[in-house]
């Protein structure tokens, strides 16, 4: 008697293959879409060419009509044979029929894009707002430093001696690799950036322009006013960074902590927790705990996260904001170090990828000379130390590791400028304390003014808090030259944030420990059910092979991270092997259990397990490489699910084509029946 013919392409398999193809196409789209916005030099272009087309620009107040273009410039204007590079330029069009001078916006950083400005709508009623990409970040030549990212990700403590040494070596390796690949690092200086802005002004046909800059971008605005004074109408600088201030001395940081301490003493809730905030932080800093329970705390990471946390006083900067940071230190003084653990973990996750490091070094090295002087006479007697300076400068090694700019000394000191200039600073700003601008820049601005905002932190606080007052201040100054800060009200610091780092730490730790336990119990229960009943029902199997992998992948990744931070310090939390194995293994096991039949032969089940696990591991590895950051976790989970399911489907179809009997000979009395790979 002929064996019954088994249908290979069942409806459920056709649906499963279609879903796999759809998700695989989605992953491919994500992979190739990542590079779709890249800028390149058009064929046959020459320096000064500007190619532009109409576009739309998204702001916090909706979409604005704009022009999007590419500006072609020499990489090194001092070299007649220099190669050309391309820089993006976006002009957000004013809604007024008779606009005033265009406003060129200059982001801070360094090492950050200048093409994202959701607040452009606040300025675009009467002015074009122009964004000119920063060379080394936004253009056709990007100064990525994977060597630096790797050194930081594998650090056992971001401020540890070994970490700083590895970081310094990585800076030099990055510079050498970029130079060997044909990048002329002499062309990536603050002066070159300013010349790009000037080239954009000419290409757009503007006479004079206004500048609105923040943080490190204010340094660019200063050099622009010194270099092309006749082409600037007015300049507004927010969170001002004068020459020599890509350094954050411990003494100045102590002064800023003192300001928080004064506010704490006047606040009912904060003063109940400490008589002297500064003294409390100093005492706790002398003995930062190395663990919260069994979870490790890296002291250098805590100091670094604390500094940058105190930079912004707005809750919009959560989870690393001034009030949340203060709360963690007060909690630690009372024996609860959970906030410190969260700071330590976030530092490892965030700081290695915070900047385009090559551009950061190229721009920041303008302060090489002050940095060398600082590290030669650093003062260790302070509350918090100087974590930001140590981190950014690699304990001083950056000054020698990155090639010095040929014009490094040209704008290393403040110069006199007659440009009408408004300086805006928050009194709680740790990154650019306004007293530096008051003492060092304002005396050189005969047409300058300064507005100090009590209770405000760095530039993000300026844009987030009392937005109407800030918008009125800037627009009034650009339109009339008059300083009107009358709309500002007293800004208070909320020392009782709705969400605290300690609460987040407890919740995150609970999920990190609880979810892996949950998936282990779930897999054990599923395995027991298969053992008792023979197999999983079709609907349950479909769920286990489609939706449940999301939970399994997250739980597996948390288990991997937990293992790494507790037993293998120095392993990058986004390590490919760690992510692929921790995600792929539980998903592979789940797919196998959803597919398996208790009564199949040992060989059949072993082959199926190998297909499910191998496919999930291979798929997770491929998914991980598709993108970066936390999105990579999602693509890793999807890749593992697709890989395992695809191999099991292929195995099912191949065996059905061969009419292979999957059952053990003993007790296998029923004829062969295809087991749909969707459950």
C-alpha cells in the first residue's frame, strides 16, 4: 500500500512563510535605511557648489516649508589639492512675507549633529532658520572612532587608570587610522567649521545673518564674529563656553554644588533630609559603596554621571537630571545606594556612544594648551573631583594623542568684538557656569549684554523651562536689539521629583532579575506540558513561535547583562556574542518546544532542536548587526525568531517531501501526519 501523500505547502505554512518574508524585508529596510540620509559629493562638483531642493522640516509646532541642500567645500582650505567634502544645509523658511535677518543655529557638543532643531518654530515666524551641518559629524566625511567606543565599552570603571590609558591609546589609534584612510585631520577645526558657515551664507545669498548658539556652539559663534564681523547682525549665546573652558575645574564644580546646597537649605523637603547638602555629598563621596546588594557600582561612573546629571536642572533631562541626582546622593547618605547603581549602569550604556568622538577631539583640542596646564597643576581637594575633565581628556592624554590643529593658537584667547551680543546663562549650569562668561568674555563685548537665569541649568533647561519667556527674549533681541527678560518668573528647583533614580533602579533591577526567572519557569512549564501531553496545541504553539519570543528575548538579554556586570566586568553590554547567545538560546528552546512531539524519535527531536537553536543563534547574530543601540535588541529578537522558525519550516517541508517517519518505531502506530510549523 502506498504511503499517504503529505501536502507540503499547507495554508498555515504559506502564512508563516509570508510573515517571515515580511519581517525579513522589514529588517532589510531598517538595515539599508540607516545609510539613506548620508551626504555625498555630487559627481563633477566643485568647491562652492550648492545643490538644493524643496523639503519639509519637522518642528515641535508641526512641519515647516524648507529647502534642503548639499554644500560642497574643500576638506582643507589651506591645501590647494585638498579633496572635496559635502555638508548638508537646511533652510527652514520664515512664515512672514517680510522676514528679518536669517538665524543660523549652532548646536553644542562637540561631536553632535547640527541638523536637528525641533525648537526652530520658535524663531521661524519672522526669520529663516538655517542649519549648516558640522563637518566630521553631518557631512560626507564622519570622524567615527570605533576604537574609542570599544575602549570605553570594555572599561571596568570609566575613570579608572587602566580605562583612561586605554582611552588615550584609542584616541591615537583613531587619529592614525583616519589619516591613513585619506582624511586630512588638519581640516577639522573650529575655523574650518566657521568657514563652512560663511560659505553657506554666500551660497544662500544672505547679506548679514543672526547667530543663535549654545554650549560648545558659542565658541563657533565667537570665532565667526572675530573672523567675519561685518557679516553678523546680532548674536545670542546660550550657555557660553569661552576659550579654555572645555575643562571643568573641581573648584568651579564645588561652587556650583554650593549653589544647589543654598537652594536645598531654603527648601522644606530637601532641608529635612540634610542640614548641608554640600557637606553631605562630600562625606558620601569619600566612601562611595562598591555594591548595591549583589549589583556592582563603579565609583568613577557615579562621579561622571553625577557631574553630567547636575548640568541640567530641568526634569525634562530625566533620568539624569539635577534634582534626581541630588536625590540619589541624599538616599546614599541614608544607606540606599540604588541610585548610584543606576548611574553606574547608565554611564556604561550612554557615555561610549554620546558623541562622534573624532569630531569631539578635533574641535575640543583647541584647548590643548589650557588642558596641559590644568593637568600639570590639578587640585585633588574637592567635593566631587573633576570627573568630566578627566573623562573627556583621558586623564590628560588627549592633548598629545590627537594631532594639534595648525591654527590651534589663533583663537585660543578672547578677542574684542563689536558684534551686538546677548549672553544667556543659568546659575546652576555645571558645564558652562555663567561666571566664566561674565569675567572673561563680556568685558571684550562693548555691545554685549548678559542675562542670568536663577534656577536654570545648561542649554536644555533654557529650551525646556519657561519657553515663552525665552522665545520672547531671543526674538525681541534679534528684532530690536533690546534685552527683555521681563516674562521670566522665579524658577524653583523641585527637590522631590516624581520619579527618582532610586525608584527606577529598584524597578529596573526587579525586571532584570525577575524576567529571566520568569522565562526559566515558563520554559520549564512548557517542557513539562510537552512531556505530559505529547505536544503543544496549535494556537499555543503559534503564540510561542511568534509573540512569546519578544518576552524571551528581553528576559534572555537581561540575564546576559546581569551575568556580565556581576561576573565578567569589562565585557561590553552590547557585545555581539553576549546579545546573540542571551537572546538566541531562550528563543531557540521555545521554538523547539512549540514544534516538538514527545513521541518522535530521539534523532528527529535532536535534529529539530539543532535547527531551532542554530537558526535562532544565527538569526540573532544577523539581526544584531542590522542597527545600533537599543533598537539592535529588537532586531536581534526578530532575527532569532525568524532564523529558528525558518529552519524548522525548511526541515518540516523537507521531511514531508521525503515522506519521512518522525516517530519512534516502538509505539508509533498512527500514520505520518505533517506537523504544521505554525503550531
